[in-house]
């Protein structure tokens, strides 16, 4: 069971890690996202090793550190926003399930009026905080599970959030409700198998370099989609 922790605990843990960067694959390094080099992120060369080392050092369980890797869906969506800043300029943006904050940071760099980065993992919100600092942008963070409510934004972004059937079953209705209320919605998805029959419209497609261990090819085709 995960021990309860405050966002301040997670932030202090990550700030300590960053102050004394590890040289090995179980440490964090500030690097440019491969497909979005405008954005630098604190990432682990091997997130599983980082996770194991941190759990051993802290003596408690931690959530899986999704924030310590770049995801193909998030990279495609961030690239799309930076190449088309008119999609975000002057808008209030919500980045759902933000992980490292890559998409939220790209939205801020592209000229969004205000950006909220949302994730239920306190370590993701800590990572967003240190990554926003590293890129010189200001973001609001939210740790609430928003999926049973309504989006309070002009534009909702969702990068690589459909990796699990249960999450997709909650995420897709949330995105559809937002779109039905006139909120713009963009999803970055490398076809993780939970979109069949959902009727989303493809607006762009990118060949994204990936370091994910389960993928054979070094490049993964990623769609940017919106509710049709
Ligand atoms: C595969 S990562 C994608 C991160 C980021 N969007 C990107 O593309 O780089 C998925 C993220 O979803 C978050 N997550 C899972 N369930 C969530 C929920 N109900 N609300 C908000 N975030 C959630 C996880 O904590 C994780 O950070």
C-alpha cells in the first residue's frame, strides 16, 4: 500500500535528487525531449531502476514514476502545439495526466494564457514543478482526479492517457463531455489499443522516436486526434 504523502514531501525528494544528480542509469538527468528539443526535462535513463533505488532509500512504496520517462503521445502533442502556437495562444489550458509536464510546458511556451497541469501522482506534480522551473515557465498544478467532473478550460490536452482500458473508459467520456460543451480537445495517442470505434478524428500524425523497452522499432507513429 502507498503511504500517504504530501506534495511537499515529493518535491523535497525530487529537489534532493536534482541537487546531487546520479551518474548512472538510476539517476535523474536534465535532458532535451528527443522530439521536442525546445523542452528539457528531468528524466531517468531507466525509470524502473530509479523507482527501485528511491523506494529502497525512502523505505516506502512509491507510485510508478511515469513522469521520469518521455511518452510518444505526449511528444507528438507537444510538437503539434509548438509548431501551431495559434492553437493555444491566449487560451486557458488543462493538461490532463501530465506526467513530466512536457505537454503543459509546451503549451506555456507556445503562448497559452494560463496552463494547469493535472496528475494524481504527487511525484508527477513535483516533477512538473522542477521541470517548469528548468524551462522558465509558470504553471498551476492540480492533484485532483478530475475525470468525473467537467473541464474548466478553453483547451484540454491529453498525451498518452489511453494506455490502460480502465483509464480510457473514464478519460474518453470526460473528453467528449468537454468537447460537447465547446471546449477544444486534443489527444496524442500511439494506438495503445483503446481507441477502436471511438470515432476520434485524426488531425496530424508524427513519427516519434521512442525509448520504450516494449517497442521493437525506434520510431513510433503517433496520431493527434480530436473528438469528431
Ligand atoms: C503514460 S503517462 C503520460 C504522461 C504525459 N501526459 C505525457 O504524455 O508525457 C500517464 C499519466 O497519467 C497519470 N494518471 C493516471 N490516472 C490519472 C487520473 N485519473 N487523473 C490524472 N492523471 C492520471 C499517471 O499518474 C501518469 O503520470
